[in-house]
């Protein structure tokens, strides 16, 4: 009888002041058993300095099930956001984060969790994100951190940070997608009834349009649906703009206002996602996958996989293809 694969070990760092919402997101993504839907098994542990319950806002408390001694076993460490962004996290926790980073462990901070990484000195000289309303506070308190303004999540040196609230969900799903494939991330997203894919480069704050712009939004929604159904075609901004009945400049402006990103970045993100699904689900040859996902050539697809996923299509298929689909 074949033994099940060992569960992937995930650590949720628990210390006073962490946000209950971020704890819930982390628990929902990695704490539920979805192996019957093709999602790998995860062992999520709540790690704290000691065994006592950790207070959170609103009278809630989180009971740890492991202490910092367990942390070296974790393959991924998650730092929830904070309610108090000035008071330092416990020094034993900061020291444990420094040791984990030195070991090469992936560490991801949601929203204000970036402040804990900054307090540990891990973000000095690195790109980082937090909630848009906290960006100036992070810059002021940690001037050596290169605080980004317009993105949902970023990675620098195996350290991930995200913008606020819903962007934490995007980062968690992206981490699953990167480590376990697009199908696993999509299965989790479906169970959470959330969007399975938003690119990290999308702006975190999108101004809501005034009511008179509803017509433009409807046109853009139709154009996006058309583009998703025709990813294999050589779509251009000019052609999409014409379909929306706009000039290319006006179309690009309205598109960024509605989605937080440019038409070309949006297309590229969805083409990469389409290629990932084909690599996981089929044994189609690489040139055909490149054609169907709109890259035109295997070389172009390989270049985009290298720059956005830090891997090759062949390596991605080797890692994530379902049994019987490797070609």
C-alpha cells in the first residue's frame, strides 16, 4: 500500500496584537483538509513564544499548539497583520524570524505583518508592501525599507509582503500556486468563494467610478470576457480598445481604473495562468501550450515563466502535472 505524502508544514506566528482576520485567512487556506479535491495535505501549526493564549482585538484569543522550538521544521512561516504597528513584537519571535530567514525558509507577512519583519531587520534594503494607509508609517519608522506603493504583494529575498485585507488572500493563494500548482490554488479559491487569480502587480487601491461611468465598466467587462475566451489570439490594446468603442489611451486609462493594472499586464497574467493549467492537466507539447495560451512561441512562454515564476514550463510540468498527463 502506498504511503500518503507527508504534510507540508506551515507555521502561523502568534503574538499579542495580531489581527483575527489574517489569522482566519491563513487558517482557511492551510488549515482545512481538501485532499479529496486534489489539494496537498498541510500541517498548520500556531507557533508562539510560550503556551499561553495569545490576545487579539475584540476579546479574542488564539491558543498556540507549538512553541518556537518547532519553527525550524516549518517550510513556510506566515506573519499575520498587527493592530499596533509601533510596539515591537517579542524579541524571541524576532530572533526566531532572523534565524528562519538565515536558513532559507520562506516567510510571508500579511498587511501590517510587514512591520514585524522590519522590526527584525529583515526588510532593510528590500522591497516591501503593507496596507496603503500604513505605507508612510512604515517608511518613517524603517527608512531603510523600500516601501512599494502600488501592488498587491511582492517578494524580495524569499520574503513576501502584501497589501491590506483582501490582498492577504491573494498572497496566500499565490504562495499555494507557486509551491503546489494552479489547480491546488484554484480548488482552495473555489471553496473560499474568492477570485483564484489576481496578479501581484495589480494596484491595491482602486478608485470607484462615478455612476455615469457604468457604461464604460460594462464595456470593459465584455472586453475582458472576450479576451479570456481568445487568449490564443494576438490581442493588442488597440484591438481591445476598438471593441470597447474607445481610443487606446482612454481604454488603457479606464482599464487601469477598473482593474488596478494595465491591459498588457492583465493579459500576461492570465496567459501564464492558462499555460499553468494546460501544463498540469494535459500532455500537450510545449509549442501547442504556448500557442493555446497566447504566447505564440515556446521561447516566449519560457521567458515569461522564468521572469514571473522563476521556473521553466518543463520544470513546472514535472512538479505539478497530474498523474497520467506528463508528456
